[in-house]
C-alpha cells in the first residue's frame, strides 16, 4: 500500500540523524512514523507561523486602520477540522499497528530475565551448554534472533530503555512485564574477544546504551548499562565466558568485579566514607553494634546473612534500604566478595587466594546473638 | 443589578415546595424493604463463589434504585432546577468512566501479575540455583 | 454588609474544610423577608436567585464528593478484580448483620432529615429541632456500631495493610523505619493466633515451628518465604490445626473472639461446610468477627491478604469521617434552629445540610453490599 | 441596576477615574486580608502566586546549572549531588505545577476579570472565595516549607528545620518509590498538595455558580466573552478532577503513614493503579493550566487586532470539548507501564481527537488576524508568541500520542520539551500577556510598552533556545530526571542551560517593567486598548461594586463602537455606532454569532 511505502521510505536508516541508529526490526517502522509526524508538523507549523507573521506585518494598524467586518465561515471550520482529523487517523492507525508489532512476538526465540534494583541492572541468561541459569550485569543479545525479556523489579519501578532498538518497558514490582526485540545490527566490537582490559573497555564503550527511564531514586542517572549484539555463534561463546567469572581468576579478582557489577559500590564505599550502607573498608572481622543494641562480629556468616537477608540485622546508623541478593549472588560469589573484603580490611587474617571451604558457607547464619 | 434570567422562575416554583409526609414515609419504607432485598439477593446460591458477578450486579442494581429514590424525593431533585440533576449525573458518569477504563486495563494485565509459565521469579530461585556448573 | 446568608451557603457546601467558617455564620443572617431581606447578599437581586445559587453550589460540592469516593470505588474494583478469593473470605471478618443495622439507621436518619426540612419549610420550629436531634442521634448510633466493629478488628489486629496480623509482609520489611518496640511486641503477642497457618499443604515452603525456637525467628533458610518472619517463638507448644485446604473456601478454623489474644492458642476444630451461605454460621453472635485463618487460601493470595482490609478501612473510615462532619452540621443547625433563624422564607442551611446528610447516606447504600455482602 | 448600593456614586460618568475605587476605598491592612471583594482577592493571589513562580524559577536555574556538564557540580560527594539535583527538579516541578501554573490564570485573572466581564458585582460566594485563598496559602506553606527546608537537609546531611526532609519523588509521587523507598518528607509535601487541591476545587465551584446564576439581563450564554467560556470549562475540570487528586494523595498518605497497601504490590496492591489515579487528575489538570490561557489569547488577539473574533461559537465550544475529552486520555501517560494494548489504543485514539478542537482554536485565531488592524503592543506580542509556541507544543504532542513513537520518546527529554512548550511556552506567555493586558484595569496605570516588548522578545528567544534543542536530545534517547548523563548529550544541555539564563533575564526585565508601571506609570484611561468586553465599560481601576452604571450588554467583540479619544486618552464610545450595534445585536439574540 502507498502508505506502507511512504513509511518505509521515511523510515530508512538515517545513521543517527535526529533518531539513534536502527538496531532492531521495528526501528524502521518507528522512524517512519516519526518522520511522517515530523513532516506533517513542520508543514502545519510553517503555515501557521507564516500566516501569523505575514498578517502581523500586512495588517498592522498603521497600514490597515479600518479592520474588516466580523467574519465566520462554517465551511472553512469544517475543512480545517476534517483535514487534520484525516492525518491524525493515519498517525493513530499506523502507530497502533507498529505498537502491536512491538507487543506480539512473531516466533519463539531466547528468553532473558531482567532483574532490576536500585540502581543496578542484572540479566539472567541460560547457559548454552549446561542450561544452568547465570547472572551478568550487561545485556548480551544474538543478532537476528528474537529475544524476549521477562522483567521483574525487587524494589521500585524502573524502565528498560534501549534507544537504538526503540524499545522501552517499565519494570513494575509485583508484575512480570514482557518485551521483545529482534536485534538486526551487530555491535562494532566484541569485548569477549578482547585481549587487554583496555580493549575490553573500549569494546563495551562502543556497545549500545541501556538506560533506566523511570525515576528510581538517588542514583537513577547512573542506572545505565550496555547492550551487546553478537552473531549467534559469538553470542554463545560470550555466554560461556560470561557464565563463569571464576575461570582462571582468583576469588579476590572476581569479588572485586562483583563489587562493581552487582551494584555494591553504589551504596558501599571502599575508602571508609559511609554511604547509604556501611563502607567495606576494614569491615571484615570488625565488631560493631546492631540497631537493636546487640553487637556482632563481621565474619563470613554475618556477611552472608547481610547479603541474603539484609533486614535480619541492621547495623547501627543504617536503614533497611538494601534488598536481598538471594537468587543473584550464590555462595561462591559471596565467598568471592568476602575474599575481596578481606583484602581491604585490617582486621582480616592473611588472605587465602582460593579457599575451597569458603564456598561451603552455611546458608543459615547463626545469629550473632546465638554466638555471644 | 438586573434580574437573573434563566433559572429564577424554576426557583419560584420549588422555593416553598414541601414534600408531603406520606411520600417521605412511603419512600423510607421502600428503602428499608430494598435493603432487605439486597441482603436476600446476595445470599442466593452461595456455591458459585468464584464469580461474584450475579450477586454483586443484583446488589448494585438495588443500591442504584435506592439511590435514585433518595435523590428524587429526599433530596428534592424531582422539584429542583434541572441543572442540579445534570451536575450529579455528570459526576456519576465520570466515576463510571474512571472505573470502566481502569477495569478494562486491569482485566487485561491481570495475567502479568503471576510469573509466566515455565518461568521462576528470582526470589524463588534459591541462592545456589544461580551457580554455574563446575 | 457582606457577611450575609449567601456566604453561609457559600461555605456550607464545604463543611469538611472550613470548620472555622462555621463560627462566622451564627451572626450572618437576619430574619424577616422584607423588600430587600437582611439575608440577601449585596450581589444578589432576589432571594430566589440566592437560594438557587446556594443549591447549585451545594450540588456541585456533592459532585466533588461523589468523585472523591469514586476513587475509592475504583480501587475497590481493581483490587477485588485482582484478588477475588481474598475478598471472598476476608469479608467474613465483618458481620453483615451489623452492616444491615447500620444501613437501616442511616436510612432512618435520612428520613428524619427530610422530615426536618419539610418542618422548616412549614415553619414548624419545634418539629424541626426534634428532627435534627433525631438525625444527630442516627449518626451517633451509626458511629457507635462502627466503633464496636473497629474495636473487634483492633482486638484481633486486623489492621489495614502491612500491620495486619494476617499479612505475610507483617514485619514491614520494605519500610525505611524499623518497627517500633511495641509493634514488635504486638507481633510477638498475637501472631500466636495464627500458628495454624503453618502446617497446611499449600504452605509447603514454610519452615517448621521448631526452626524458630533457635534464633529469634529471623534466620531464613531457603526461598524468602517470608511466612517464617512472623512465626511466633512459642509456635511449637500450640496445637496445630488441621485446616482442610481447598481452592474454594471450605473449612474455616475459627478463633473465638471472646478469648482475645490472651490464650488464643485454644483453637476451635475446623468446621467444614459446603458453600458460602452457612459460612456465616461461623460468626459468633455478638460482633461476629470470626477470624478465619488464611490457611485456606492459595499461597499467592495469602500475600495479598490486606487488599480487603485496606480498602475496608479506607472506605468506612472516610465515610465515617463524613458522618462525623454531618453530625457537626446537625448540631450547628440545631443551635440556629433554637434561635428561630429558619422559617418558610429562609431555610437554606437546613436544606443544604440535609443534602449533605443524604449524600453520606447514599454512599453507605453502596458500601454496604460491596463490603459486607460479598458472595 | 436599581438595587445597586449608591454609596460610591461619586463620579459623573462611568468611565471617569473614580476618587474611591476598590484599591483605596479602605486602606487598612485588615480590609485587604479579610476582603470579600473578588478584585482584592485576585490581587492577594497575584502576590503569592508570583512569589511561588520566583521560587520555582530559581530552582529551574539551579538544576539547569547542575546539568551544564556531566558529573556532580554542587558537591564533590556524588550521592549528595544526585540527591540535591533530585530535590531541585522535584521542587521545581511541584512548586510550578501546584502553586503557580494551576492557580495562576484562574485564581488571579479569573477572580479579577471574570465577574466584571460577566457584569456581576462579585462572585457567587465571596466568603468561600476568600477561604479558598487562605487554603491556598496554607497549602503553599506546607509544600514550600517542606521543599525548601529539604534542600538544607540534603546539604547539611541532617534535618535543619523541624520535619524538613524535602521531597525527591518528582512531582508525580509515583509509588512504590514515594511510599517505601524515598526517605524524603513525602507526607508533608503530599499534605500540602492535598490542601492546595481544595483551594482549586472551591475556586472552580465558585466560578461555576457565578457563571450560571449571576449573569445580568442580556448576558446570554453566547454573549459571554471567550475568556469566561474558557474559565468556565476550567472550573468544570477543577470540580470534577481535583477530588480524585484528593483521594489519591489521601491513599498515598495512608500508605506511607499507616502502611495501607492499596498501591503496594508486595501485599496485593497495584502500583499502576496509582498511576491511573494520579493521571485521572493530572491530565485534566494539564487543561486546567492551558484552557484559561486559550481564553486569554482569544481576548488579547481580538482586542489588539480590533477585529471581531473569527468563529466565536467554535472557539467557545471547543473549550468545553477539550475539557470533557481531557478526562478520557489520562492513559497516554502510561503507554510503557505495562498497560494493556486495548487501553493503550483507546487512550491514544481519544488523545488524537483532542488535537482537533485545539487546532480549531489556533486556526480561528489566525483567521481573526486576517484583515484586522493590529496594534503590536506588548500583550499582542505575547499573544503572537503564544500562537507559535503552542503550535510547537501541540504538534509535538502528536509524537507522544502516537503509540509507536511514544514508546521511544516516553520519559525522555522530548517529553520535557513538549510539556514545557505547552505549560511554560503557552501558559506562561499567555499569563504575562494577560497581566500586561489588564494591568491598566487592575492598577489604573500603564506599563512601558517598549520595555515590555524587549522583555517579550528576550524571553521568547531564551525559551526556544532552552527547549527546542531538547526535542533533539530526547529523540536521541536522553532520559529525563537524570542528574548526570553520557558525554554525547553535553552540547544539548549546555545550549539549554544558556537559554535558561536568557529566560531569567527576560523575566527580570518584565518584573522591572511591572514595578515601574505600578508606582510611576502614567495614569491609565478606562479603555486603553479599545476592547469591548464589559470590564472596559467601567472605570479603571473599577469602583468597589465594579459598575457605577449598569453596563449595556451586547456583542462582546463589537469593537467598532470604540474610537480613539481625540485628546489621546485611550478609546471612547461612538454613541451612534453604539446605538446601531445595540439595535443590531438585539435583532438576533446571541451577539457572538456574526
């Protein structure tokens, strides 16, 4: 149909002029509509500005002292109601059609679970070989494969926004909103093939942006991550690498990475300055007081409990802000974090590079009260 | 200032109108009976507990009849300037629109309140569930 | 010259928000109905115009009231639409008999109010005062019954929202402020009533009471089945209740409200009966605030338990506030009536007060079936 | 007019400046604070509302300054800087919306002008009118106190003033952030907004009763000036929508204080239900903001172009249409919230239907200009700028009403730019233009026209510089309410910030002009512009009872009966033309329909 062609022409890739680059199957449709509205708007705006300015000059009092008699013209009124109405109907119709394309996933693809919390994105992937699920803090997408996002929030409303894919959906606590994309444009560089940290960082920098667009508190503007689109085979390799942060790395390194990637750093400093939560500097092994007055020793069990059940014991001077990381940080990762904490704590014993028994931390933390 | 045009005649009529006592009494008794009817109708066939449609609709219908009685007689709307009726009907109209649109929405998103099939929300995945195989 | 009847009408439409203005009106109005009556404001021409304006203002105000309550009805519809089962059984904490009596009382007070307006129109001053007094009494009776009902809810800690004892989020974890000492004391005390909510098939992921003896009921083992959060320390010495769990509401273990929370561990054996009608048989005679354990609900519904109580308290609470305001208006009208300020030529305040009272009645007419008669 | 109290009959003709007018018939402070005169209440509103505008403006500048570059600016500590920014934009939004935009035109000019235009001596319920002013003051105190002291709280780190925790939720109070996560003073702020709502309700109620019951002989519905039509439509919205805000905020308070969980998903509530509640009020509230501006513009254009308004009936009824349709589109704020596609489609369709009456208004204004005789005075300049800015604001509304594009643009700077074009670009320009237009009537003195024009142009340039670029930033994906941003967006933000400073320059010039005009301006004639609505038929400033002689009600836009005063003192009636017009308009009853 003629309109279809018009939209496809308008929706041609403008390489990021006025709209971002097009990286998903529906981006051309959206841009087509965008430019259709732009053109209609510009035409009307030019007409209205033009007439207003011209009349203001042409009929100025000094030149036209005697105004015309009062006028009204029902035909005119009808005409300039009908024409816009028609253009508006087109906007609504095709806008709705594209919206349905956005909502209804044509064929099955992979599913990625979106976990959002203040102020950190996390994504749960399925390991291509083992089928085990694992968590990664950046978005990795296969090119030309439909990806369904199932989104859940552990605290407030967030909103997942990928400008290059023209997709946005609120992540509402208590709901499981879905959204799907079909990535069509591969990222320019693959950080999982990077040989050096710099290369890795540079590659991530060139990946697509992912924002949170629903205001969610203090660090809302830092709730940003990256979306990486890879050819399908590269995608699988990337998942394999991403699934195992422990591969030829020490627990401390992993812990240090988790400190950033799990969003600990937004609330816990490592230089001793208290943030939303206690600083990690010299935390491990110290003794302190809870809000209920009882004292504690910051040992593995305590830290484990604080990560899985943060509200069980609140440290004096801090509110129950943190949400549980259960389901995001498993025992191994937690022990990695603990190892990392030890390295920045003066109370800690000599750091053991990779202690297997650390990974079998008892899941039930005997409460400090019981210990004392 | 000049005499007000549109409504004053209507007021002249209803200004001194007193509702006859028998009418008030009849309405009052009718209201009591309708209350009983409400209780009765909502306790019909209580086995169908899942779909409260029938009972609730009947109950609301009766409640609406009662409301109309109160408005027309007790609140003098029957003898009042018609615009007052317009106002109250407008307000009811907007409330019903509010309810209607919201229900249209909630009836359709209700499915998203529970996790989709074959999907476990992370709070139910125990901590070790997320571990990669080793 | 500007403190005139029009103003008393003017602010009368908003009894809720300008109590201080009520004070002014006492002196506002003159008597008599001469060529330019004293109660005719300077910007009106005729008493009819002024009367009509006041009525128009009042009806507009009533429209705003309708929309304000309309919001609550929207919330009710959505919450009930999303959790029908919850509403279905949670409303059994209310007693429809009380609701019916409430309705009758309010209807009667409306009747007397309308009669009072008629009396004012017919210069029957004594009758008017009598009717106003009766109407006030009606409001008093209504609020009295509400007090009885609320008191029982309070006794069983059926509070709205997160403070509700049936609420798995009871600890209020999601809130910044940690619970106060007495809140914690409360929950320790009366979660005892609900030990039976544990060993039910549906609650599979609930931990056994034994777990809670060690520690203080804080340690979470797997999942975050927040149920154990409020599992009472003394759970193990309470006799477990065998609640027959069905998708439908069959079998409701009941705590006798007479016991209060003192030794509520004495729990009646479950009563199994078909259908909702006879479920009312569970309700004790006075108050009839049978607390049904939520063992009978699907686990997901248990988390939503406060949906009903929140909306119940918000609706009845806001309505009760309006009744109180209406009673205040009655007192004010009564005082003015004793001064003989109302007569066939000037009874606008009575009329407007009556309109307000009838609206309060109207709202209850809808609240009654929606809250008390859910089937 | 027989019943008019002849106490102030001190002037021979109705147009001569009276010795005793509403400003000076009683000079005591109490006579101002407890006045029941709608004109004085209008002035009381003017003082408080302009103060609120100043507060909101200052914080607009502050947050634009923070956005000059990525990264924290006001504090080295990031957390503190972000919190500070969040408090800034919330304060800016809440103060501007609840304390400035909503009351500005209806409460100030509606109070002052509407009864006079109508030919009434006062509003229907004068004491209620005063009451609503004080309710406004109380609510503003709650809100402003909380927000301002909250800024101190963020800076110092602990509450300096009692209870002053500020607000960082954004003016929309979205749950569950506002109920469970935010540690700011949501309760106090909500209470303030709650109280302000009642002020708005009572004002609207008053206007409805006034328009219905206080129309004098001859003032038929279709002889009402378009400003009254617009204000009447606004009053309808205020009365029908604001109660929903009241119950919404009530539930919010209950949820935060008593832990009632109606919006709390963890216990069966529904956060999206809150959005339904909030927008059921707040979208009609957008029309509370813009409709009075429409009315003002109709008056300004027809008066200063000396030509009868084009398509009177269409403009009048489009106001009502917009008011009613405005109730059915709230869902277009929730397209990405997980709202069902069906609801989205319905809301989107109705949203487009609103565009038509809005467009009809604009077209009729432009058509009025044709063949007119335009005096390009300051108010007219603002009116013309309004047409331009509202056109942009309205047209970009199409991008946001269209489902597919809104998904991309929602909650980006595109939205920010759009509603600033509508709220600020349109409403603010109409407001300033209206003040200039009725300044002589209100204060009996003239403002300097040249200075006014300079201020208008500077504001216009600054405004477009600030917000036009934000359309681009938004389309490129810049999310709103970001305290910091990726470097790629910096250029847009820097242009915006410069523009914001230019706007404030224009504002200062305007303010200076008003102050000078107020105290040292030349004495104003009764009818400086040659308008024919009833307020120009009385002296300026008007006497206490508005009219010393009952005005002859005719076609409000029959401006030919006024001719320039030969001795340069404004415009005076031409008797025979007036008689002819009166005869003509008596011919067919409704004057508007020529």
